[in-house]
C-alpha cells in the first residue's frame, strides 16, 4: 500500500509527526489529518509508519514493511533526537522485522544494510550481530527431524520455546510427521459450496506462484539456470485431475504448513496471497482430494502432504501427514494436484473463459515481467487494446493519480484512462488492479458504473477503457471484488468521474461525429483552401481575351422554349431555402476570368439531409458566397475522402463560373440556352484539371 518513501522532505515530516504522536503531543487521528496531502503516502501507509516508529521506540517486532532508505532515516533520526539507548531499541525492532521476514520466506537484505550503514554513520561502538532481535514467534524445523514450537528470540539471541504450541506436531518416523489441522477437517467439505468461478479458483494458485517469484525475484534471476517463471495449469479429463506446477521459490516447512493449515493466515497480509487461504479453499472447491509438494530454492528438503476430504470426514480425523525427502538443491518450486475434480473443465465455453480471464488478470505479468502462464500446454497471451490517435492532434490516453477521500481515510488510485479505437463492448470498461493483478475486469467483465458509462449500448460503453491500481481498497477473500458497499464505491466513482470527464465526453462521440469534426476543422479547411487556391491560380494564370468564349456566338445556341423548364430552374436552383448547418472555416478564392475581370468566392461546407447539393448568392457583382452540402445523398459515399472534397470544391467553382457566363449569354432574364453551361463547364474543368 502506498508508495516507497525515498524523498527526504516526505520522510522528515512523517518522522516528526510520528514522534509527536508517540510523545503524546497529538493524537493519531490529528496526525493523519495533518499529513493528508503533504506526502504521496496513502492514509493506510501513514498509519503503518506511525506504528513502526512506536515499535522502534519500544523494541518491538513489527510485521510491516519499510524500505531500506526510510529505515535508515528513522534509525539516524532516533539516534540524533533520542540518544543511544533509544537507538538500540530501534535496531532491535528492525532486526526483529528482518528475522520475521526471513521466517516467512520474504527476506529483505536491505534492512541489514540499513542498520549497518546507520551504525557506521552514527559512530556507535557495538556490532550489528550483538544487537538483540525483537521476538516474533515463528515455528522452525530442527536437524533431528523434530518440530520445535517457538515464541521468539531473547536478547541474547537464544531460542525461547513455548509452553504449549498452537499446532501439535508428532514425529511418526524420521521423515514423516503428523500435523493437527484444527478446527475439524470436515469444514473442508463446506468449501466446495463457495460461490467461486473456475477462473477465480485457478487464479488463487497462480497468485501463489507469481507472488513467490515476485518476492524472491532477485535470488531467482541471479541464478544462471533460471530462465523465467513458468506456471503450468493442466486439466486432464481422462484422469479427472487438475495440476498446477511452477518453478518459483518454493516453501520450507513453516510456509508449507501455512499452505495446508485451515486456520493459518499470511501474517504479512501483503502481496497477492495476503489472506493465506486461497490454496486450501480453491483446492477444496475444485476436488475431493488434493496434495501439495514443494521444495524451496537452495534447500534439499521436499515436503508433500495430501488432503483427502471424504476420508477425513468419514474417519473424523483432524490431522494429516507431512512427508519429507532429500532432493538435489537445484530443484525448487511447487506442485498442486487436485484429484476427483468435482468442477470439471470440459465445456469449450468454460475453457475459453478461463483462458480469456487469466490473460486479463495477469496481463502485466505476461507482458511486463519474466513470467509465462500455460493452460493445457498453450501459453496465455494478452494483446493491448488499440488507442485512439491523431484526433484533435493527440493520442487519447491519460495517466491518472488521484485520491479518494472517505470517512477520514484516503485511498490512492493510479493508472490510466483511454479511448479505444475501434471500440469493443466486451473489452471496454475499467480493469481494477490490486498488487498488479486484476480483481475486477476481463472480457465482458470490466467495471462499467452506470454513472460514467450510461446504458449498456452507449458510445461510452463501446470506447471508454482503462486500468486502475486500487492497492489501498479492501478486497474480499475470493479476490474477485472490493468491500466498498458502505459508500466507498460511490465516493470512488464520483472522484473518478471528475478526473476523466474530458475522456467521457470524447467517448460519447460517434465515429461519424468524430470524423466530421476532423474533416471540418480549421486545420482541414486551411489545407483545402491552400490546395484549391493553388490549382485555381495556376489554371487561370494564362487567361486573356481570346480564351474567353464569345458571348455573341453563344447567343446563337438553341434556346429552351418551355416555360416549365424556366420556372423549375428558378424554383430549385435560385430560390430554394437552405437550412443546413455550416461547419468548418470560410475559404476564399479569386478567379481571373480575363485580365480585367476577377470573380471572388467565399466557400464553406454545410451538413444535413438536404435535396440540393449547393447554395450560393452574389452579395455584390462577381462576389459569391457558396455553401457546399457535403452530406448530399449523391456524395455521401465519398464525402469523407479528403481528395474527393478537393475535387468537389473545384467542380463547384467551375459550375458557378459556367452558370455566370451562361447568364451573361442570355437575352432573357433567367433563361439560359441549353448547351452554354455544358460548354463552359468543359472549358473550366479542363483548366482546373490541368493543375499546372
């Protein structure tokens, strides 16, 4: 939770505030309120830091995390402000934390470095190895193949044994032990009725594998023989078994016992296996008999235990046997075998859903880490969704980092929002992550609150998508949803909406609306004007009196006699009222008809369902205002093409010039000889087509 604390100003203000809380100058509530917004840390992280300072002052082991930099800063500050005795207690607490982390296979060598560097900088005379270790209470395996129940380590680093162990181990033989798994093992039968889905149950196993790798990545990747983490998930319909195998760090006896013990939880409560319940609940949900085999990296011990639920229920036993054997130290990893599978994975739809949801859940592992996941021997892959680009001059993907305030707590959210192009209803929506693993999300399963996405078939529901990191939000034990029905979800939605409103608006645009905006923008208008203007200037650059059609000869062309033709022309072309919406910017052109005659045009586009393709008026002699209806049914198949719009604009200018010349050729107002427009059109189109 929260962000690593490396900035000195942030560390100082947290230290000073935690010190004031410890000394009783302010309350913890007041301290948290004071710190809000002053550091990048979330409220939950701030609570943790305040508690860690208290543990350091009291020489108590804390089962929480601080980085190497912040740990050294706290130690140095305590030495400076509170003296050597307080400093020794702080070191004792850090050593306890370090020992605890080692006991749960999550060693942090940076803590030792922080202590040694701090001791050197503070100039103390005692050695690190002589510093007491704060008690923490793990279980350990001794060299005589017996289990010893521990309550901690005393100030002289001697083991302190419990009076009565919480877990009873009995040695049956040298390499077989019996583990009491109170409460009654029959409760395992209840797990089969949990409301799991196959893909979420499988994800519990993959969580353990990937977290084991992530926690020990430095160790594994420093081994030249380790190429990458590989997790195999395979269902055998013939044998009716489900097998999950990995080459991760593996488990020694303490972690192995936690994996199968019913009432054992992960003390660290961080990472993907934070509850420590996933393996046993998911395995018991999937089948009647399941076993775990594991070897920790660098160990020569392999442990194996089998849980036979029907047999335990039948006999009423509350214990299982753990077997150990020696193996080569090169081996490491864990295998889970589930037999007598009751939730069969045979339907093609279920198999497809499992593959699809696993690819979504672990997309960051697959694409960003050295991790491969295979289901039934086929690699799981994830393809990134396409993002809208080059609209309004940018790519529509935005990084997010905001806080949700609720009930005096602050929940940090990071990630991104984007517009998908082309859109997809199944893929749109938000994938909600925790510990870099999707909790809510996947094809047809993404988070789409109606307050943001509207109805199911809306434009927003088609194109708006993103990924949000929700590490500060409480998750349910199945890790398929968040615990936020108390109003936290509403606060989250409202804050999210405020941070992505621009993207909501863009996602709400249809493809046609987006295309229209692109095509009728000022930039598009300016570019079109430049192109057409250049063509016109070149086409009419050599005009002279001889090139103009002889108006007198044109008058000899046969006239159209019928009144109906004359009236139709007046009613349609000249007098029709136009109601189209004007879009784009105005473009101006000047055409030299002769050395002394220039005709000016102001051209704009109009959109709308109209019958006629152009409208123009002559505001003063030889000055035309022109509207081109780009949405005319005849042009619609081509009107989104930029090159066609250039052709249409030149054609329109040629048409108006032809009509102008035709009117000048008539001796009767509104009456034009039949061939005149055609002749002028041929001449002007030829000029404009030459594009000199």
